[in-house]
């Protein structure tokens, strides 16, 4: 059936179109109106080539591709350099680059912001805080000799801003230890044999051979120590240098030189002249043959001094088991100096019995069955050494039962003899390098380890240093001035206070008067800034003539500072300054380098000097009485309070609690 055809006239079509447009506007007022297409449909036709005009060349992005290639080459080159550096140079180039970058950032930060009102910091303390954190993180991430430098800074942190004191206290934490495969490789490279062949040990439980622990008992910045029991039953400490140190030491010291050179020029401080001597000492510290020489020399000097031979012990070195990077010495059982609790708790051992190993006594051997069982379990972190803590008693609450006064007297005697009598000074006497044992007499025995860092004082300089200390104690300002001016130091007053680590009251007090001059009425920030600027001038006065200045004073001062910290940590049980001064005066009588007439003259002066020391005793015992009644912490604490008053005039906050915690 056909459908009817429908059509629209022109009038209807127009009406329909108008109605559609009106309806669209009402429903969608925001849309443009649509119209009906009334033209006849025409299919799409391609344009002719002639109508398109002249063709344009395609874009090739040459500049973008050039920079993209450069970026790829740079990334590949950097990656290759990083891989080579890590594989063959123990990341030395990376560490040096990191050092230069951070050194530049810190220098710019201080150059821009070290002023009363820093433009890019909230305050000067905030400036110190962020740069202390930057430097501490750098030293810890680089490790190795950088940690040694950090520890040296930490030992002098008492005269740094408190922000540096807090950050650098972390430098004394144990460093991560290397894997056994690295230790084994160092031994093979130095001896050409395996550890089993060198030390006669077995890692499979052979009862006819010795044993060795593959996990270190202690790990420091440069080396780590493993316990071993040789085939003949001798127990030894095997100190193995970390494998990466040999590759890093040259780069690290070069970086140190460059950064110090830049800082010397930029901040106008005479620091670079000290660098060659410091780097030489640090380089020697990585040579274990040098350490063995120092240990043997100190053992001989102690054995020849009647006042010390029965109180101080230096472990024996086994030369045939030592090399440049490996040093084998007698194993020491004892209590670390920082363990005050076990030093002083009551003795639980027998009467007339000493602690394990005292004065070289043989150590009781471990049970062979237990050792064999542990070794055959093939654990890499095995613990084979016996504990030997019977002296603590059954409840573990005992101690060595020693007097802290005896302990500290022996320590100051030893280091004073090194400075004033022998001229060979151990420059790293922190509590980790000192063991204490109990002798059968009930007296303490001090064991000194880690003999890598020493300075030698020539006889003339040593005699001058003795006279310098003697002049400090007697307020002989004329002699004092002559000595320090001969050393190229312009300000005797400030150098005397720095040496004593207490205010020197025998001088003219010109330093304190100069510091306070012109600061009245100024705001705190401006006052602190000007004080620290004057402190910089004080440093320049001490290092006035770099050619005359005895560079040994850097490390001698470090030794004095650490011993002072040890005495304070133990509660100031002795008059440190009196003991040191007495050794200085007495050594001018005992020194074999002087003629008999000079020694006889010095003897008369020494007897007179003994009377002068009575004043120091009065001060010491007055401080002890105050300490007994809870009104003070002892002589060292009282002197520290006085030094803090002087230090505040310099804009520095002193904090001597280096070893706490």
C-alpha cells in the first residue's frame, strides 16, 4: 500500500522554522540559534595543488635536539665518572665535590648574613644552627678522615657557638664497620696471605688452631678492631684500617687544604699556615707502623720512669703480625674511663687480687668446646671472647672499687710527663682510649691505647713550655711575655687564659677591658656581633707571627683540653693545675738535656715554687668544701663559670660537657 505524500507550502515552512527558533531560545537561552539547512547537499572535494600556494619546510627543532643530546652526554658522563669514582677511588671525587659545594654555601651564608640584623636569617644563632647542621651532616656522610676532623672540632667546641656544640657531640658515636670481605682483602693485600695463614686461626673449628671474630668489637673513623686468640693462646686486638681510607686520604686532605685556603683569604684569618702541620699529623695517623713506633717508645719511657712504671701500662705490639694498615697488639680487658659507676662500685673479687689482665697477667682461656661449637655454626657475627666479668660479683653490681682521685692523678701525671719531661705527647687521650684496671694492691692501673696521633717537642721548646707554665703559676708576667712574644703571640693575657682554661688573673686584664670598650647601651644582637668580631681579632693576635708560632701548640692544647674535660667529668677529684705546674717546674730539674749547673739552679727555684703552689691548694680545697655542701661542682666547675663570664664578653657560650652521655 502506498503511503500518502506530504508536502509543506512555503508559508508553513516559514512558520515551522520560526516556531523552532523560538522554542530553542526558551529552552537554551545561552546557546546560539540554529537554522535549517535549505541548500542542496554537495559532496566534499579536495583542493587543487595550485590553490594551496608554495609549500613551507617542516620544522626540525635543531636547537632542542642539540641540547637534548648534550644533556644525554652529560648524564652518561656523570654516571660513568660516578661509577669509576665509586669503584676505583672509594667515592673520593664525589666526597670532594660535596665538600667544595657545601663549603661555598656556608661561606656565602656567613658572608651575607653575619651581621647584627641578618637579611636572610632570623638571627645570628639561627645562622649558626643551620650551618652547624650542614657541616655535621657533611662530616658524617663523608666519614673516614672527615669524622676525625669533626672529632677535633668537637673537642674544641667549648669555644664555638652552642649550636655547633650540640651538633658536633654526635661525632663521638661509633662509626659503621666494614664487612668481613673488606677486612680480609686488606689483610691479603698487606701480607699476601689469608687471615687464617697470617694469624694461625681457623673458621671451621679446628681445635689445633686459633680463632678470630669476624665482627668488629669496636669501629672508629679510620679502623676497626677484631678480637683473636692465636695458636699459642695469646689474645690480641687486630686493628684493621678500613679499605677505602687508602684511596680517600689524599683527596680528603687536599680538599681540607683548598677549603682552608679559601676561608683564610675570604675571612682574613691566619689559618692556612697551620694546615701543612695538621695534614702531616693526620696522614701519619693512617700509618700503623708509625703507631707501633709510638706505642713502643711510650712503653719504654713509662718503664723508665719510677713514678709511673707501676701505674701505667702500654699494650705490647706484635710486629710480625703488623703492617702499614694492620696492627696487632695485646688484648686489653678493663673499664673505660667514662664508666664512673663500675670504676667506683665495691670490689667483689678476692683480697690482693687484680682485675683481668692487670699489668700483663695472663688471661683465663675460653672453654674450647664452646668455642668449637660456635665456630662450626659458621655465624659471621659470632662472639668467641669470654666475658670475664666475675669481678662484678654474682649479682653483677660490683665494680673495681677505685678512688677517682687516684685515677685522675695517674692520668695527669702521665700526660704531664709526656709534655714536660719526655717531649712525646699523646694528642688523643679521650675516654675511649683509656682503660682502667685494678692492681692487686687496690690501686688503679691506667692503660693507654691508640698511639697514632703524637707530637714531638724539641728540647728548647719543651724547656720554654715548662718555664711558661711555671710563670703562669707564679704570675711572672715579664718572663711570660718574653716567652709568648718569642712564639709570635701578641696577646699574652688571652693566651694564658686559653692555656689554663680559666681566667688568668695575674696579667693586666687588658683583654677584658678592650672587649668591653664601646659596647655600653647597644642592642643585644649588635653587641653579640661586635664581641665575636673582637674574638676574631684575639685569634689573629695569638697567631700574629705565623713563622714563629710553634705549631705543636695546636695538639698540646688539644691534649690539655681533653684532660681537663676528663677531670671535670669525674667530678674534679684533683687539682689539675697544681699537678701540671708541679711537673713543669720539676722537669726543669730532671731534664737530661740541661747541664748540671742549670739543673741545680732550677732545683732551688723548684723548692721556692712548691711554696707558691700552696695558694692553688687553698683554692682547690675551698672548692671541695663547697662541693661537699652542695654549693658547687668542684674546682673545674668553678673555673668554668669564671671562663663563661669572660667568654660571654666574646659572644661565646662555653659548654664543657663533651663526654656526658
